[in-house]
């Protein structure tokens, strides 16, 4: 007999599998914050030890960086289907190629990758994309809300362009809401895991980044609402921050000059 604890642990494994090993891969020696960092996946969470055959995973922001690494990890873990969502089609094609190459030898020969060239801020486009997932795969097990936006410059609130400030929330919060809302009906018939990528800055106050940091804090509370509203239906929702990984996003921060040269983080 399988206990509730066993079920919880079984569902938790794919979360760490996709995130920890992929983050170690994308970081390698480019990690900005190095705490006992290893450039390779340790054996316990090696995706080759997992069996996700028959499972379908949706990854947003899959065209580059962390999203691409997560997608590759799921391919290595033997997933039967990947739905890769992003605006950059060329990047999506590159991710698909990497996933096909990374697919575990001897795993599901019917492994399929669906490319969804979609901006998550459009409710209609996201809903249409999830219909494509349903048509192609007939199921959905894990949603990784990885897509996000960050402006690589610091401005105090009084100097911030209102449209630019709100656009960060539109992508990071409203976009996550759109994907989750559209995915839930299909997800409820699957493994029922949602992973929301947040940031350590949700817990910090960095002058000039009020747009990004407040949006990541909002994701934490939104994740709690998802768990509260759908937990009794078996949904497990996690909000996970990956640490500071030098992908294209944080690389936008100028290395020299003005107050951008040093980020002062304050815990409230």
C-alpha cells in the first residue's frame, strides 16, 4: 500500500529533478553566487534514474537559459512529451533539437516535442496553446512556469516609466496566471504538479528594482492560492528560486558604472 507520504515524495522527485540538475547544468562555472557549487548533477537527482515515461510536461520560457535546461532534464528523464512555450521560435527549435539529442537511450520511441510560439500575456493565445497540448498529448502532468521578464537597469519609483514598470508585472504575474488557469483543467487529470519559478529577490529590497522584485513576491502568494484552492484535488504547487544564475536575464545588469556596479540587498 502506498502512503500519502510516498505519494508526496513521488511527486516531489520530478520537481527537484527538473530544477536542481538543470540549474547546475546551466550554471556550470558562470554561477554568480557559489555555495558548495558543483557543475554536474549529483547522483541522487540524476534524471537518468527517474522514469517519467507516459508523462507530459509544459515548460514556459523554454527557448533559452533555465527553461531550456529544464526541458533537457525532462527529456533525459524519459518523459513521453514536452510542450515548449516561448515567443522565440528559433530558440524553441534549438531547445527541441537539444531535447531530442538528450532523450534517454531506449526510452519512449514515441517521444514528441510540441513547439508553442506564444506570448504568455495573451489570454487567448495561451488558451489556444493549451488546446494544442490537449489535442496532441491528451494529457498534461507538470507545468513549469519559468517565463519571466527583467529590465537590466535600476530606476527609483519616481523615475520609472509607468508602462515599463507594469509590463514586468504583466509578464511575470499575469502571464503565470494565464498559463496556470488554462492548464488546470487538463492538469487535473494528470500528475498535477505546478512549479513556479520565483527569485531570491522576492525576499529582498534592492533599490531601483521595485518592478521585478514585487512581481516575484506576488508569485509566492499566487502559488499559495493555487495550493489552497486546488490542494484538495491533489495539486501540488511549488514556488522555487534558482539562485543567481548568469543567464541572459541577469547578464543585462551593467557590471560597471553608477549604483548598478553594486547591488545592495536588504532583507525587510
